[in-house]
């Protein structure tokens, strides 16, 4: 595999790159940059690969297509050689548990006493790792999470990130777009039909309603599918697909700003939920719950520009001998703080199983 060899070469040489596979596609694509300039997005009319933070006032990084070697290779992910890993645990889980539960209880109290309906509370979990091998970890992610957007992204001036996200932010071709609302989490159990509680169904409905209301003024022919259950690794989620046409007086940037950050990663009302998160969460999410993906790319097989963006969930950053894993969950008036913490523990296993 040329791409795997170049990942190793570029990472060793401290040069920027990204490699990724889209959900349920046997194709691995990559941008290998010609220099280590840190290029920030000024508008969304440019073409390349975007890596954007949770807080939209912070800078998004662009790998411009014209300054990259772009490669794609067909690959059978099932044939990748991987190593069986035992699940690593954080050294600080008890301390983290108490802190997270306290913040969740504060969020529940805020929801009960204000107009807030939902706040997404997240945390970072530090896991000490030894003998970290980037290709081994990335191959494991690719093999294990074939129904997710699986990536490795590196810039020497930002850091190393890896993830396997189940959530599409936006697919756009010409003026037609597709997005989704994703909420609710439960553990997958083989041969057991999932039963969703009212808390999760209500949370999903809130996210869908927000997306519908945000898109109604900038789009036409809005179509909202029935809610379905999808599997992402060892977890199940509720998903509702949404599609429509962008009005001629709107733009890709307006569309992105309308739905990012979604209530699935922020809350409702969005402005108040975001204020609570920035004030109380106790750490900087940076690129966790931001978005990433192809921006205005033209592929040889198709002359239309395409944008395919994903929400940066189930991800981690790696620095020296520490992996920082990011996990969170939606809090409503019906949430139970201890259960919310246990849900984040389940979500953290997506990354821990490959370390």
C-alpha cells in the first residue's frame, strides 16, 4: 500500500498529511502536503481537506488540493493485519468520574431552571501508551469501524488526531445537500432488538427539529426520513436522514454555519448551551466535535464539485506517550448523572480497543 508507506514517511519527517476512508467504501484516500505551512480557512469557496474546531470563532485548518499529492487506493479492510489489543484504562478515572458527574448535575439543574432543553457535556480521558505505532493503530481503526469515517490527520504545528466517526455533518453536490440528526446511545447486544427510552427519543426529536428549523429559510424541497437505529462499533444510535436543495441566494458557508455545531454535540438552544459548555466543561475541546472532510473537491470520475464533511466524534489526539480520548453525551431534564458517565465510558472504548 503506497498510502501506508507514505503515512509512515511523512509522520517520521514531521510533514502534514491526512488519510481517510468513508463509511462502507473500500477506498483509502490521502492528502500529502508539499510544505508544513499552516493554512487557515478564510472562506468555504476553497478546495481541499478541512479540519475545523468545535468553536466556530476559532480557526479551521485547510490542506489545499493544489499544494498536495492526492492519492486513492482500493483496499480490502478485512485483510489488514492488526493486533489484538486489551482495553487500556485511564489512570485518573475515579477523579474524572466525580468531576464529570458534578458538571452533569450542574447542567441538569440549569435545564430544570431555564429555557435550555439539552446540553452536551463532554470530557477528555488521558491514557498512557507505550510503543505507540501509528500504522498499527490506524489499520486497526480501518478494519474495526468500516461503517464510519475513519481518519488519521497530522500537522506538526497542530498535532496528531485519529478517529472513527459515525456522524455526517453535510454532503453537498451542486445545490443538493444531505445531512442527519444523530442522538441516543446504547450498547449493542447481539440478537437483542433495541428498545429506546423516551429520553433518547425526545433527544433525537429535538436535534431533528433544530436542523429542520435552521434549514427551512435557506433551502427548498426539504425531506426528512423516518428515524432508524444504526450500529457504530459496539454502540447503537438513533439517526434521521435529512436532505434538500440549497436556495440560489445561499452558500455552502451559510449552510455549514446553520447546522454547526449541531445539538448532537452542543445543545438547545444552541447559543445558551454553547455558553454553558465553554464556561463549565473545564477543558478546551479544540477539534473534538468540530468537523472535517473534503471541501469542494472535483474527482476525475465526476465533474461536479463535492463537499463531504463529518462531525469529529469517537476521536483522540496523541502527543508523546499520552492519548487524549474525547467522549460526551446529551444531557436533558431526565438525565441521571451516573448513567451519563457510564455512557461516556462505553464510548471511550471505540478508541481504547485499538491502542
